[in-house]
């Protein structure tokens, strides 16, 4: 017997891709690994926070894994936690922080699931210090209908482990994982702010601070106005040591779903509204003390209680592009990006920079350099800009983040990821029937 | 306090286990699927710091189930209540009257609950306060051509709990019977109805609030009480034409 299939409509978090299909919400193991006579393609889904349509589409049965949300083991002394794939980062935070521990890599929203983090190999606020999510995965359990239940780790079936971490759910359903935790000697984060005139000015500061901080990233005014574009701040976060670990009650926040994000029928961002907001933010930040303290939860999950930012993009949706550029090409890239934005004048809102220090592999967003992130409202000008950014990225030898951009064309990904073909052939070798498919896998020809 | 939950691996049972553990109660979880039980027990112990034991048993088939539960519960140092969110339905439970299937549905939905309750009642009567919670279904409001054996078993269970409540009146044992409408669980995932589904977590809150109280029969969601009265009032000449 398999889980019921019910009709459902899915939408990507950026609001650009939607599809109707059927959804299963398995709540017991036999619904995951029982033989399924139906050979329809399928794809697993977690919180649904991917900007790209990685967890639905292509006529696939969506397997919503959020009921697989149990913590299976926790060993504070060994600093490891074993969780089912539907456990959220907030769940892990609530349990681990009681013992002064935490996941090294934390994307900014607590309702994101561990399965999603593995499938997209997400990064946190400081990839220089902490790497990407795969670096925290000690082992994982994968189910594939033709292969059964498989236990993978960097030592056991390492090739398949590599394909699965950052494999966008295309090798099977991630059922559970054992994760490495790190010591967090405090629950208060001191945040120091540095004012900068441009993203280029932020680059050396971000590079310098990343190696010696909990996090270091920048925020820049993205409104397309030549006088103010790019001004901003670099934020350096450091744990305040010896603040005693306390029982962490997860602060209340209203979970934002992709459908709820798009409830507003119009986008607030664009033109004067963006300029007014970014200018107000910039002035307000400058009036605050240079160093402030915040809770670890708010520092790790800044969007938990600032979800309004995403809601204001409304039904038209948002677009985000995130490009990893080698250090020596970053400044030139930023200069050209500024020129493009000021000439095309899309409804861009903000720009951000953070440093990376990893090794590129398959389709993972990793490498050595800086990640440049641009948030925009969705419009014809935005799509025009993003096409130009694609060309710029290829020319600069950069790498766009597949999970952040729902329109990224196959040829751009193939040109930017040297191991695109290796991923594709590895995936086909493991799963010749391509049991797992999504809009993303079809768009990128995977 | 310590509670036994029979049928704890998924759906309403798992939601109740989570809510009771979050209130600090130790638990003995019983269900047929050991992988899910093990995972749920581990999760509750880690998140809430309670003792969560588990016992895999097919209550509808294992004749020694009641005895095994009693032994396991004794090992916990006694218990203060037992909840029965156990149930089974079958898509083919219509008027085909497959005798094996019908017997199985009656065993799971009624006989097992009655047997376990009977075995555990003497212990509960020794406690200063205790609670027994059974679960019926609005599907048993009137007999239909669907869920035939299931509805019959749930009606038998309602009668059993009515008798049990009467027998325990004046003791410290509160006997409660919750009649559930469509719940937002896998069991009702295929049900397409304009009537809103109940939230298992909110049901857990309600049961926790009502512990040890003589609340008798409670409908959840609450509006099902009125709907059930209305359904009972539909004349046969009209009812026989309804297809639901």
C-alpha cells in the first residue's frame, strides 16, 4: 500500500513557475520504501523554499517529506545528530542549542528542511569558515525504487554520495541523515557594521573578516539610481563567548509558504518605493550603534521574522541571481553589473557579497571567490538584465547558483559548470529510467 | 504521569504522543510498525526529555497484545491512562462482505480496544485519577454502503465506552469518547470534502485539557455534533438516495 495521491498546485518560491499535479504526504516508512507498481516519475519536496522549481514539475508525483520530521539520535558528546529528511533547521537549532551546539551551515530561514539542504547543498552565512552543507553530512539514507534503501557516506558509495549532495533530489528520496554539529560557545551574537561606498569596496573587507568571524557579508542599496547604487554595509558577526547555553525555546515566527508569499496581488518593489525603502534602511542603519547584539536565533535565521520582505514582491514574484566569481575577477564583474543595472534599470532591490573558499564539484555551488547576490522584482527588464548577466557570468568564468534562479537556461549551466556532463552521465548511470524528475531537471537537461 | 497510546505510529496517534510528550508525560507507544515507533519514541525523548518506550504489536491479530502491554506498562512503574487512536479502514469495505476483511476491521477497531481496556482497567482503578480515551468516527453516525465493517465496529466501540463510563462512574477513572470527523491525516488524505478537516495537534490540546475530567462524548471538530444530529434526522426515503 502506498500513500494517497491528492491533487495539488505547486509554485516556486520566486513565484515564476507553477504546476498542478499530485502529491503524496507519506507519514510512515512503508509508504516510502514499499514497492510502487506505478512507474510515474516522482520528486521529493521539503519546505518548498527553492527559488527554482526543484521539487515539482515534469508530471512528477511530488513526495512531500515534511511528515518525516523526527530526530532519530542526538549525541552531544560526539557532536552528531541523526534526523529524518523533513526535520527543519529550526528543529535542529532548538535541540542542539540547548547543549551549546549547532549546525555549521545555516541558510537564513528556519523552516527549510535538512533534506532540502542536502539536495541543494546549500551554504550558510560564511562558507569560508564552514564550507557548504555537504561538509556537515556524515552519512545519509537514500531510497530509490530500483535500488532499494542505501546508506551513503563519503566512504561508503562515495560517488553516489557526491551525486546526491547537491543532486537536486534526482538520485532518489533522502530519508534521513547524520549531521556533524559544532560547538557554539554562547547564544548571543555581536554584530559589527562597517559602512562602505560600493560592493567593490566591501570585497577586501568581506574576505578579511570571513576567516575570523561567525559570518561576514554585505548589504548594498540595489535601487538603480547612480548616486546611491551600491552604498551599503559589511556586517561582521561574532559569538559573544561565555554567554551560558540556555534551553532554547524556538522563538515564535509565522511560517511563510510559497503560496502565502505571493498573496499580495502586486509588487511593492520598483521605482520610488525601492529607493525610499533602501534609503530609509541605509539612514536607519547609520543611526544605530556600530556594534549591536542579537540572539543566535535571529542571527542565524534573519528572515524568520522579516518575511515581509518576500511578501512585498507579491504575485508578480521575485528574482534572485547568485554568481560565484573568482576573487581576481570580482571587481570587474561588479563594475559591469553596475553598468548593466543602471542602463537597464530593472526593479532591483539589494545586492550582497560573501566570500567562498571551497572546491567546485559537479553541480554544487562552491569554489574559491565571492558570491554576488542580486534581488529584483520580476519584470521584463529583470529578465533582460538576467540574460545579460548570464553572458557576463560565462565570460567571467563564474558559476550561477542553480537553485536560486528559476529561469537559468541549460546552455548557461553547461557552460559554467565544468562537471555538468559528469553529473548528468553519473545520474543516468545510476538511474537509467530517470525515476526522479522536476521542472529543474527537465529545463537543465539532467 | 505516564500514558499508554495504542496506535501511536502515525496520524492522530503520533500527534497525541507529541502533544503529551511536550506536556512532560512519559509514554508507552504501541503500534504495528516498529520502524515508525522507534523513530517517534527517539524523537520524543530527545526533544522533550521524557521516557518514551515503544512496543511493536499488531493489536488486531496478536491475542497476547493486552498482556504484553500490561507487562510493558508495569515496567514503566505504572500508568495513569490509556488512549486508543488505533484504527483501520479498507477501500473495499463495502457490501462485498469479505469475511476475513470484515473480521480484521472489527478486530482492530473494536475487539482489540475492548480486550486491552479490560486487561488494563484493574490497574487504572487503583490510581487516584486516570483516563481512558476511545475514538469513534462520524462515519458510524448512520450505516452506509461504504465503510460497512468499520462503522459497525466503531458503533460497537461507542457502546462499549458508554458502558465503561457507566461502570467507572464514582471511581477515579474518567472515560472519554471522542467522535472524530475528517482529520488532516494520511487516513483522510483521499477524502475530498467541503467540510474542513480537523487538526490532530489541536485535538491533542483538547484531550490534554480534558484529562481526568468526565466529559463523556466529545465531537471533534465540534461542528460534527450538529452535522451528526442532522444526518440522523434525514428520512430514509431521502437517505437511501444519498451517495457519500
